[in-house]
C-alpha cells in the first residue's frame, strides 16, 4: 500500500493493532462490508512463545501461525492491513491517525487493540529466556512443564499468589523472596505456602544458571545454586494505551497498569472509540482478546448503521 493509497479517502474503521483482538474485530467488520484498515506494528505480546495454549481448536498452534491465518481470513473480505505504527490520533469530524512511516489515515470509528508490553524483572538472564523456561502464566505453559522443579521469583508480596497457583502444576516449588522481606508475608501466606509444600528461600536472586541453552538453576546472592528447570516471574504489565490517553479517554488506574474505562462491548468514554484485548486488561488471554474484538466490531456495525440512517433521515 502506498502513502497515496493511505491518504485516499477515509475508512469506516481503522483498527490499531493486528493481534488476536484487532484481527478478530477486522474479520467481523470486513464481513459486514465496512471499509476497514488494520495498522499493525507486528509485535504481538506472545511472540516469545513457540506455542499458544488454551484456545479451543487451536491449542498448541504457534502464535505466528495463528496470526498469519487471521490475516489471510481478513484479506478474503477486502480488509486492508499495513505494517506500521500509529503514532498519534486526533478527533474531529473523523479521526485522523498519523503513521510512523509518514502520512495519515482518516476513519469514522477506531478500535484500539494495541495490547501490552511485559517489563521484565531486573535479574540477569530473565528477559532473554522469557517464554521458554522463564514463564509468567501457568494457564499458558503450566501443562507443558508439569512436575518439573519450579522456581517462583517474587517481585512483591503478591508473588505468594503465583507460588500457590503454580503448585497445582508441580509439587516441587521454591519461592524466591528476592527483594521481598519475609516480614511482608502474612501469617496466612506462610501457612498456605507450607500447606502447598512450597519452600521459601529468602535473599536476593543474583541470576539464572543456564547450560546448553537450558535453565538449570537459580543463583542467590550468597552463591548458592538452587537446581530449577523453570522459573515463574511476574512481569510488570505496561498497557499500550497512549493513543487512548491522547484522545482523553477516561482511564482507570489498577495495580496492574492503567486501562480505559469501557462498556461490555469495549466502547471507551470517547464516542467512536472502542478498545479490546490486553489494551483493556492484563488478564485478557488470546480467546478473550478475539472475543473482545468481535464484540467491539458488532457494536461498531450497529453504531455506523444508525448514524447512516439518521443522516439519511436528516437529509
Ligand atoms: C510469553 C507469553 C505467552 C503467552 N501464552 C499464551 C497462551 O498460551 N494462551 C493465551 O491465551 N495467551 C497467552 N499469552 C497472552 C497473549 O499474548 C495475549 O492474550 C494476546 O497477545 C492479547 O492479544 P491482543 O490482540 O490484545 O494484543 P497483541 O497480541 O499484543 O497484539 C497487539 C498488536 O498491536 C500492535 N501495536 C501496538 N501499538 C501499536 C500502534 N501504536 N500502532 C500499530 N500497532 C500497534 C503490536 O505491535 C501488536 O502486533 C501469552 C503471553 C506471553 C507474554
């Protein structure tokens, strides 16, 4: 697509982000015969992972293959997709979106499906192995590593919850307190950890031990190496919601990031702007993201239909 094409005319809908949420919205919009453009920077959150789990009928499919199939499906309905990044958005009679590579596009409605970024704990080796043997989500990876020796790296006292959860998948769990003081854990935390058979190791974690490209242990600052083949961490979720903030959408601060306030279909407080997927919450898995994109799209189809009919009545 050339810049000329991009500037030529306006779209009914521009979907920002071509992950599960954005592609799902685009599929429904294309099938509803709306002129739709997806602008996608091409950095889906689960890219570090070789397999996507828990999506009925697609369990185990590589994430890249899932998205490639989605792109094929939207193309059947004439939806356009461009690999670019939306850097700014302004609201007038239409929305005007600025693209990183230059130029802009106009749209009557927009869907923000920009996902979130995972900010890794500052421990050497963790970021490099994320999605392989450094994991964050037992629902995504737990089955594949069941019964292996797990470590859980605390980022805060809330790490107790993760340690207790992952103990469903392995009876051999060590909870590394890292920079959390033991006194920060409640008596109930400690009793639950004991009931789950989780070992608690105080002291800072200095790094991971990797042999032949496999995690073999966790080294604490006192030099002890604890033999572990999997480590669960709690990355800090950083929602990619800058565009919504620029549009003045009402936002809600949570312990897991700041997300837009949305109705059940993903409509934000800004008329004409919907959001879906990890852009509205950090617990949105792929199946939720796809579902959210679908819901936003059906709401947009209804909204545009009524707007067009009302305009015709007015004329
Ligand atoms: C390691 C790992 C493994 C996971 N495994 C699973 C699993 O097994 N099962 C499961 O259900 N979930 C899994 N998840 C969660 C899954 O990644 C998310 O549920 C899913 O990616 C959310 O989809 P999304 O469309 O909201 O966002 P994304 O998939 O992150 O897509 C957002 C897209 O928007 C693009 N974008 C962002 N900003 C802009 C912009 N300004 N302009 C244009 N494009 C932009 C991004 O580049 C990206 O392509 C995993 C997550 C991680 C980190």
